[in-house]
C-alpha cells in the first residue's frame, strides 16, 4: 500500500540517513533549475551532514543521553528543512512527478475516480476512562494496525443513550467524525448509569460511508 503523499519522511533514523542523502544530492544537483537559492542548499547540506554524524554517534556503543538528545534535535532541524523545501519550493510546476519520486517524495493522487465507497467496516472496543467519559477504539476489521484504510478521512461514531437495544444504527442519532483512534465520548450527569449503544463506520473524503460495525454498548460511568 502506498503511503499518503505527505508521509514521506522515514520513521526510523537509520532509514532517514540514506533517504536524506539522496534528497540532498537531488536538491544540490537541480537547485538552479528549481529556483532554490545557494543559501537554502547550504543549510540543507549542513543539516543533512550534522544529522548523519550524530546518528552514527547515537548508534555507537558509547552513546549517552546527551548524544541522543543532540541527534534528536538535529533530526528535527533536518526534517524542518526538508519539509520547507518540499512544501514550497518543490511545488514549482517545472518539477515533474518523476523528479519528485526520485527525491523520495510521494505524489498526490488527484484522480477522484480512485476514491470509492469504503468496502470494509471497523471493529470497535469501548473502555471506561473516568466519570461520564468512555473511550471508543476502532480499527479495520481483521487488521492489527490502528491506521485508517487508504482513502478514509475518518470513522463516523454513531451513539445514543437508550432504554432498550436499537434495531439498527439508524436509531443512534448522535454522530461525530473521529479522525484517529481512540475517541473520547463525554456524557451528562443525568446519563450516568444508563446504557449507551455505539456503532462505527468508515467515511471517505467525499463524505461517503461504508458498512456499519456491530453495535456495541456500555454503561455510562
């Protein structure tokens, strides 16, 4: 599965070192054609070299808390330089999608036909946090990952405090769109001790909803 176009920075420091070296080399070679100033190139080269050196020290057997802290600060500075270029300079129309991919960037998919009604449904868990608050956790059915499926903007959480189990999700009249899991639901003091029924479905960026999960329930604490 392809990563979202904005999620191009490697999570692991060991993977960022070669990725950044490739990115920096590409920027250096094409700076003039892409209207990137010598000052910006120098700042990127310095940040890249600093992070690479500190990452090597942080991976050594003699690393310490000071070294790791310096490495983390260098990573933050490097990522800021990369995102600054990718978010502004590299949107220049003279740069092709192929060149962006060569730099290690992901290309935004602008074809709306690729967005379909969500075919899968979430599964949910409900947990008590404290007085009048419940935590709703959701993930794609059968998946061990918390990540939303591709093309999904969030999960619609439908819920209602009812005296009897509902016939279906249509009876759950309160809804929120959760963009990440878990999501916290808050209730009134009058709802404490009563049963809340909850169902979840995926929603894509067009606002189209997929199939509902099973309806779960919990007592409002």
